[in-house]
C-alpha cells in the first residue's frame, strides 16, 4: 500500500474550506441534522465519493447513515467514521474533519489491493442539535437506541422527530435494522478535533484517545423558606441558593483535587427570584465526568455527602434526581498502540488523553476494537464559529489517520 506521503492532505484542508463556504455563513456552520443544509452537505460528500475508484457501493442505511465500501481480500471490515452534521453556528472542523480525512484516505486506499475491506461511514445526527438526542444514527446501528425514548421529541418549532426523519427517508421503528452494516466490522477508527486545551498547552499537534469519559448528570434541589430580605436576620435564614452555591463550590473543589476529571454546574434556577427576598428553593445541575468508573462513583458519593452536610448547616433540605448517565468507555489497547505509532511517525511525538465529549466512537467501542485520534484545538474552543486548528496540524492529522488505517488493516487480517 502507498505511503502516507501520497495522501493529499492539502486537498483535504481545501475541501474543508469548500464545505465551510457551501454550508456556513457569518455565524458559523449550519449543517444541523435533518435539515436542508445538512442534506446539501451529504450530497456534496456523496459526489466526492462517487469519483473514487475501487468503491463497490455507496448507500444510505435505515438509520440515515451514509456508507462507502472498498472490498478487500477478506470481508473483515475496518471502519473509518465521522459525521457531517454540526451544531447551529458551529465550527468549520467539528465532525466534518473526520469525514473529509476519511474521504482522503479512501481515495488513496480504495484503488489498492488490501488484506481486508475498508468502509467509511458518515453517521447521521451525532450532535443531536435539533432534537436533543446525540449519537442518534450510531446508537441505532449499535443497537442501543430505544425508539420509544425518542418518539415524542420535538424541535423548537414543534416538529416531531419521527416526522423530520420521514422527510429524509428514515422510519424511526426501522432504524435499528442498520445493525446489519456492522456484520463484518472488526475495528473502528475516528479522527476528531480535541475540543479542549490539552494538546495546545503541551505544544503538540496530535494525540491518541484513551476512551470517553463516563458521565453522571443530576438535578440537585434545595428547599428552605423564602422571606423578606430586609426583615429577616442573617442567622435565621434558610436560603436555598446559598446552600446550592456552597455545594457547587464543593463539587468543583473535589474535582480539582483529582486527576483529570470534570465537575460542572450548568444551570441554576431559584424561587421566588425577586430582589426583595432570599430564595427558599433552588435547583441546580451537576455534570460529573471521569474515565474510571470507580472514580466517577466516588465523585458522586462525595458530592451527595457534601450537599447533605451543607444543607444541614443552612437549614434546608436537599434531594437528587438523576438526569442521565453513561459508563466510561475505554478504547482498545492494541489500537491505541497503533495510534501512537501513526502519530509518532508523522508528528514526532504522541500523547494519550481521554475524551470529555462523547463521540460516535463510544457506540462502536461497545461492539468492536475502537480508537480515536485528536488534533489540537486552538484555545480549546469548539461548537462556535471561533473553532480553529492550524492548517499544518490538520494536514498532519489526515496523514496520521491514513497511517493508522494501513496499520489497522494489517492488524485485522490476522
């Protein structure tokens, strides 16, 4: 198979710019899944794929995922994955770098003789931007999607998810039939911008991902008694907001004492929310993330203990409601090692790091050996039009994905 130097990484960067021009604007990317702009991006990608020699088929499955297949000597298949959809006013790289880098790898590898089959997939609705359900297409194919859990989802205009799917030829109750696409899959590879500051802080262009964080997400509600702000002495107040604020600080401090975990208070609601009263009720969110399941469980236990202690000190009660959870998902040690080799060969040095955000790779890792590569994000920004990565680093990432694909096909043939 040809060397990575024959991958036209500059062409991939120019195609990223071409896509941004086609589906972006002054406020950023507009490729929200199940919209006309997303369909335009999909048509653009299909047109590029149709020009590649050596592809046996380009098809859309029951979940709306787009597949391109280059048959090899074996039906065993290595998958290169990504997603074309974006968040509203998103960046020019999130998701589409994955697919365009995979497109460039397919251009080089599809016409060659290969020991195993190579397939590229553009997952439908990774972001969940319109209906709030992330990883929709990949979870359907992985078999983890429960149709009844999403059947009643609506967008801000009141359009139901099943109706939006139908407009794009997808039937909700048939989406899981797409699982057949994974029948011969033996490995999944994905490239993504880091969306965080770690690689930039280390002055490294590329890294290899250890896995995706597990997440514990809760609503924490404090109930005290609101009263007049002028007539109530400080020592008798039962201020729910103060209890919440102290708890939020305790959650943050606990995470700061640990190694590479996250704890975030994202929203705070209070009642009565008027200037002349302190608040007798306060609801806040807590999002905790860690790569180790035991660490994540300990973080949650410590957070509950802290909130109960603080509630007692402030004369209020506290209750917790789980909003969502997902277990940590580690990636394949063997493929992580191959990723290290690929990154070191093109960039001189590799670094291993976890992924805080979820990706389609998390769904695939439940079923097959999986790994991701990260490329530096400037200022750690993503999901914004200010998202950016140096073009020379983007080119390195395309070359690294190609090398990883070659190494993985050789690994998979045995």
